[in-house]
C-alpha cells in the first residue's frame, strides 16, 4: 500500500472546475427569482447532456424530487444536479459516467435529516428508476427536508 499522495483524478479535477464555474455563474445572476429560474434551467441542461440511462434516471429523479417537495430548489453542485432547501444542499444525482462508476448515485448531504441511530445510509446506488424506487426517493427526500411523508 502506497503512502504517496497521488492527487486528484481527472474526473475529480473536472468536477471541481465545474463547481467553480457554477459558483461564478450564480454570482453574476441578478435577482433571487432570476437565480432560481436560471439554476433550474442549468440543471435541466446538465441532465440533457447525460448519456442514455443516466439521463433517463436523472430526468425521473428530478421530476420526483421537484414534485414531491416543491420548496426544494434545483441547482448544480460540482456539475451534478442537486437540490437545496433554504440555501443548504440536501441531495444530488451523480451519473455513473461522471466518475466512471458502474451505477448512478442519489446522495444526501449532512444537512439532510436522515439520521437513524448511530449509523444510516447517505448514498444510494441507482441502476434504474422504477415506481418502487420513485416511492423510496419521495420518502427519503421528504424525510431529508423534515416533511416526514406529508
């Protein structure tokens, strides 16, 4: 096992560059309503750039999250579709292609209220979005924002 620091992967560097660009773009936007609308358009555009199965899953995840918790705001986070509440990032969709993984991921930040004892999942592998998966996403996002299934 090597103890030498290998540095960031090309995918990690690209994600950091995307994050910096996202932050600059957001800072240049005018009013709050403009910022939210433009951020939502950015998310839709990013999803449209994805390859087949990632794009299909991201479209479903986006629709499920934004309809089940209307107060949540779509935005880009490290070049990934993400969803925030009151300025705090709650969850994100990471395509399999982004980091050359074998599955896409629905991840939650520490701001998500998913706490369950001393240990709980904060990231979920996605290979397809079925009606059962959609129901699970709805429950998780509602719990994450404190909506408790309402």
